[in-house]
């Protein structure tokens, strides 16, 4: 069966450090992969999309990599800030979008 | 970015009653909308794909007679939870995309509490 696993349920880091979140998948060949941010009680908000033929995407302090051989995506937030504290979801898409369980990131001042 | 509006944002109902949740795309047309359910501290679980003008496609394990989906226009999909029970209490979120292979825009979610 298809599985999407995000490496840890929670990640705590110090302000200014780089946060690295992992998304692994099995039994799936997504055409694209997306990362979303979700704050408590709110709907997810789109951050980045990377397609299967792309290796890396950047947007401001965010960077995403996509390795279709390893079936893995890494999501980096550089120079992290307390305002980056949220749950981050990876989502895989073909005709629909399926989500990982999310990693709850806490950035401490 | 595109806007998806969901209503109501929260609802409390008695067991056995039915509840309707609306999802609207405000500034684009959506032939497809997605309905998700999220329990506390868990991820979004895809319940069904709503298709304008045709039947919804339900995920395995989701009862189509309990969760009625109607996608009557290119900007509106509704989810009706019929004969709601306490175990149906959850956070229901809809989403849609102007570009079928692009980012999803989510509604703000509807928190259902069944007493």
C-alpha cells in the first residue's frame, strides 16, 4: 500500500539554525510533491511545489529537494525564526493529493 | 492567490441529525474539489474527490451514503454528514486548484462536534 512518512512527529531547534524535515514515500510514483504549512485549527497553506524532473527548488529561506530514486524529499528552512513554528506537511500528487502525517516544528528564541 | 471559502467554520449538532458543509472557489472555477478529514494531531485524510456534474469518487473505507457530496456547479461543492454520530466529530477541510497539477488552495476548515 502507498505510504508517506515524515521523519519525526516533532522537531525542536534554536532560532537561527536550519530546520531539515524529511518526507519518504513507498509504492508511489508522484508526478509532483508539495510542502504545506498548517497552523492549529487552520487549513494548510501552500509553500513549494517540485516536479518529478526537478532536483531542487528554492523560495526565500525555503529549499526543497526531490530524489525520485531514494523516494525522498527534504525540506529546509534556513535562518529559522520562532514565527516558523508550525506543522509542515508533505503531499504527493498525481490525480489527487495525499498527505504525510506532518512534522511539528518548534523554533525556540 | 486563489481563494477557497468554507462554511460553516464550526458546527455543533445532536446525534442523528445531518449537517451540510459548503466549499466555494471564489475566484476560479474548479471541476474538481477534494474533501479531507483531520482528527486531532493527525494528518489530512482524503475522503473523496468531488467532480462537477458527476459522482464523487470516495476513498476506501469512506461511506458514500453517510458522506454525501454534491458538486452542482464549478464553484460549489457540498459535503453532507448524514445521521451524524459523535465519532464523526472532526475537522473537515475542502480544497481546490485552478491548475489541476498545481498547488491546492484550502478552505479554513469546518469543525464538527456531534453531541
